[in-house]
C-alpha cells in the first residue's frame, strides 16, 4: 500500500492554507487544541486522508479491521469496528423503537476522529472525538454514489461504541433510521455524532465550570461535518477501489443546518444538497420558540410549567383559537392551510371565542363556555404568539402577509413565529429552548429542570440550580436575541445563515431545500427569509434558481419521516394522513424506489441530468388528496372550481 495525492481532491499544500481552514471555521486559536492545529498542518503537508488522500486498495475489500489501513497515515482517525450485515437482518437505530429491515447486504464501519475534548470522565463536555458510522453496500449493490445523512437536535449517539451494533434496542447504532435504508438503495451513507456521544442531549455545550464549550461547539457546528465528508470519501474509495461518481448530503432539521454549513463554507465537498426544515438562524428562532413563556408570564401571570396553566385551560383555549383560524382561512376545506401567511385571523375580533360580554372595539363576545372562552388578555396573548418575538412585547394587529411569511419583519418584530394551523397546543405547553437561552446568557441556571422539561435535562456540575428562565421578561429576551447574534464567533457560527453562496454557484453545485407550512419546531419563515436574503445579494430569484430551489409544503409538521398536521387530529389522528407529503426513505418506506424518494430524486436529476426541478406532485398517505408543491416564490393554488383534493385542479402561481 502507498499513499498518493489525487489531482481531483482538495489537497492543501502549505501551512497557510491550513490556517485558512481555521479562519473559515471562524474559531479563535484558543478554541482549537494544539492537536487540532497539528492535524490541519498534517493535512497541508502530508495529504492526510482526511483531506482527500487516495489510498490504493485491492478490489473487494473485506468488511473487517483491515479497513483501518485506509487511515494509516492519519494519527487522529481510528477504526472502531467493522461488521457485515446480510439482507433481511434487523438493525435497531438511534431514533426508533422499531428496527430497520435491511434491504441489501452491507458493511457498517465505525470510526473515531480525535482529538475530542479532555476533561472529567463523567462530564458530558468530555469527548473522545468525533464518531462516524459509514454504511457501505456490498460492491455489487453500490451505485457509485455517496449520500451522507445528517443528524437531529443535539445529535450524539452510539457511533464510537463497537458493541453498539444494532442487535438490540439497548445496543442501537448511532445512525438515524434513513441511513441504513439509504444504503439499502445502493448509496454509501455516513452519519456522525457531531462530536458528542449523549444522544439528543445538549449538556455538552457547557464545560464543568459552566462556561461555553467552544471546542465541542466547533466540532458540532462544522468540523464533524468536514470529517464526515472526507472520511466517507476515503473509506469508499478504499473499499470499492474507485472514487464515487457523485456525492450528496441529505439532512433534516439539525441535519439541514449541517448541510447548509457545508454548502456555505465548503461547497466543494458534495455535488448536491437536500436540506429539509433546516435549523438555521438558530439563536434567532430559538428565542422566538421561548417567547410564549414570556408572554404568558407577563400578560397572564403564569407559564406552562405553573399549575394555573392547566387550571385556566389555556392549552385548550389556544387549540380552539388555532382551529378557528383554520376554519376561517381554509377555503379549500382541507383541514390545514395551503398558505398560512395569507391568514390574518385575530381571536380578539371573534365574538364566538370571546367570553360573553367581553368587548373589543366593535366586537362583543358571545361564548358562554367559561372554561374555554377567551378574555381580552388571553386573546391578545395568542395573537402575540402568532406575531412572533418583538423588542418590547408589542404586536401589530395589522401584520401583513409579507411580514408573516418571512419576506420582511414588521415594526418591532425580531423574528417570525410558527404559522396559524401548526400544533399550537403543543407549542405553548412545553418550555422550549430555555437551554439555548442559558447558552446565550452563558449561565446554566437558566436551563429548565428535568421536572419542567425531562427531554432537555442539562447536566452540569457547576451548579444544580435550574429554572432561572422564569426571570426572563420582554426586555431581557430582546437582549438575549441580540446577544445570540453577537456571540456567533464563540458559538462556532451555529446560525449558519450566510447569504453569499458565490462559491457554491461557481462550482455548479445544487441545493434543494424544503420546509413545512405547519412546522412546529423551526418557523418556515426562517427558510423563506434565508432565501430572500440570498436572492437580494445574488442577483434575484431567476439567478438564484439556477442553483437553489425552495419548496414550501402545506400541512407538513416537523419530522424527518414526514408528518402531517390537521387541527382536528387531536381527537382523530387519522386526519393527519390526509396531508400530501413527500415520499421519503424511512420507517414506513424501507425499500423505496426512485419514485418513492421524491425530493432526492429531483435533486439527483438536477445534478446528474441537468433537469432543474419544477412543481412536484404530492399525495396523502391515505391517497385522498394530491396537489403540486411549487418552486418558491410560486404557491400551490387551487382554481376554486374543481375538487380541492385533486392535483389537476391546482397550479403554481
């Protein structure tokens, strides 16, 4: 075996270029360990595999520890394990209680990439390095392509543990469900834990003394994604004896943000990017996610963590107001909104929701159901939720469709909220993103306690005090919003919302991004605003559509597996199956054809056949509704004449 440098790979030839990588990652030298800087120098001077070294290999490599030879010249990369699986084997994954039934023979390779972050063994800020799992179809099944898959939330997982082979739920692999399904389709597919091992837990963001963990945030935000790209390419070339013909990144939520990070900073690493509901502008939308708690505390005297929230039946009141919004604005009578930004429903002007005798201008309430009718303060609070975070808790009852959609901000509006028709009952019932308020304030005490939000459970030895988030008022939250933007260099530029994609465009790379119009985690206006800023800085919509296309999916809520939301589904969950959704690889689609992998097939055809995608016809899971989704800024529009449940009666306008 010998190592040679390939002209086709991005190899660095001097230390100055290595320093440029560091600068691109926007990290101070103090946030990189000496070993990390040494690694960059290694890349520059010796062509380590991490940056495109080509390692010659015999044809049809075995799925065993010999694969570690691919990284022999890279002291930071270690083979953890390699295991062969057969078609029909069942493998448990990190995000599902049900196993994946493998559609083909494949090899799972686990890697660990140092240096990690030293510290106490029991501290969640301590890391042995970045974990990577690479799913390799058998040589006869490989389609000569890489399709790497992103993570979710705070990522983490069992990537670095050799005994986490998926044989039981307790030994689940680190990857999410789609990765082995994608490998079963013929793609090599790599995932990463993003540099920390605690699945979906954000405790790693704080050091044991409560300060920001800049090293692991840098790994989480960007470095793990670079390693994922280069390690998968190196291993693929070694295992199959040839380079991939095309490479892709596919991700949802945090995975969408991960893909955007590479597309913005290192677009050469992939030919195409499929980015769903991307968690970009993270500090901005997270302050908005927390905003309902501030509104409730200031205007109603309680938060969702207080007994009065239940005693006042406020969850039910919000649900009813949301349902009324859909009833008023749903001219297609689908149970969800095709264009929620056009809906200006205001509960304060709805006599049927206001308590009997409550007056608002020319409206007098008629609702005598004292448990669920709205008083004036409650109606205004709900409208504040829909308006989005503002600098002083005010809102504009005359908010325009443009300032609801993400095209522009209203007066005093800091960020956009979730649309009418999303699952607002759930959105106000949980103390959401308080841990991110703690990160921005650099004070772990602002994180929620396990009792308030057991899904968060930030563990840190600096202090056991939690729930200081209750002290955040309108003024403080506005300061948190501004501080989150100011702190981006310390937070490894986690917002990932640059508008300059000049390098991506020049390289001819392609991006398809899409998000739901019933999103209940990341407001769809986040993606709309990003697109609008890109268009403003890069020559307008026609110019941008040459390399980037955005789709807005009515009725789609937040889920990597695809999830519809209909406002009446609380009592009849089957109604959610009436929402047309993209067909995706995953739990309900474990051996998809190209036609059952709609969004990615559109991307692949754009990259490989130069066939730019236009409208894409979606069907509901119960096959009762179909219509096209459109290339932004066009919208899915019913003709008002034929059935609103049939695609032929819709157009993109």
